[in-house]
C-alpha cells in the first residue's frame, strides 16, 4: 500500500509515476508548468 500524503491548498503535488489509460506511461513532472487534473477512484467492483 502506498503512503498517505495530505496536501495543503497551494502545495505542489508529489511526483506521480503511473500507467495512463491505454497503457502509456504518465510522469507528473513531465508536465511541469501545465494545468493537469489527476483523478483517483477506487478500483471498480471493490468495497470501499
């Protein structure tokens, strides 16, 4: 399980290195200076 990070308003997000839709790699720092929306959701059909 990943560590929990609580951000304050205006604080920079930590780097994210993940797989994007379609299997392409996504690294947040590659998009520095751009507006980015990162949306997390619980895995489909799982409790919680």
